[in-house]
C-alpha cells in the first residue's frame, strides 16, 4: 500500500468512526439522557458564573490565561483521547469534542477565577494551581467517573501530569506575554 492509499484508508476509517459516533450519540448521549444535561450544565453554568465574577479591570489578562488554559486543555485532552488514556461517553453535540464542557468552560473558568483571586490577594498561583491540579485529578475526575461522564483507561499519574502541564504552561505563556508587553 502506498502513501495515498494508506491515507485514503485512514480517511475511510474516520468516516466510519464518525458515523458510529453519531449513531452512539443518537442512542445514548442525546437530550433524553440525564448525563447530556449534566455535560451541558458543565458547559453553561461556569460561563454564567464567570460573566458575573470576572474582574473587568483585568479582563484581558484573565481572558488570556483562560484562553491559554482552554487551548492547552483541549490539546491535552485530544492527545489523551487519541492515545486511549481517557474518553467522554456523553457529549453535547457528536461533532464537537466530548471534553467541550470541561475544556472550554469548567477548567478555564476555574483557573481564571483562581488567577484573579491570586492576583487580588497576592497569593502564589503556582502553589494554588498545583493544589488545584491535584484536586481536579483526585476529586473532580473521580466524581465524573462516578457519574459516568468520564472514562479513565490509564493511571491517575498520567492525568495529573496533564493537568500540571496545562496549569504551568498557561501561566508561563501568560508571564512571557506580560514580560514582552513591558519591553
């Protein structure tokens, strides 16, 4: 099989997988399941909280960190799903990532508000970010497993490393941009 044939074969498998995911969503992850509503709430509620709680005087700084968290969490989650380390059995829309609620809302909003608190109270983000990564790994994700909206196929250490990467890399990127803006 040459390169183009192999690539076409992979494309065919992806189309079949997409059709299978759509069928799965129609049967198990649609509006009739309570888990669908939990996942939708995980997406919407943190955004509503953020709207009312964000410090508008620091909105670009907080938004930059949150966006960095979102992008890094989405890429890390995509890697975890692709490597079969974890997955999400319930999704809002079958064409969107299953991790949408957590990666686009819960995690970024939490860390935006944490960063805002650290800035306002002069607390160490690195310390509280690390503690939060542990909390997400050993409290939040087990809760999501318990209610069947997250499946973990690897050990918790891999999950912890992914959270620590997201927390540290987003802060580092934010600090670099802050430093560059002052020059």
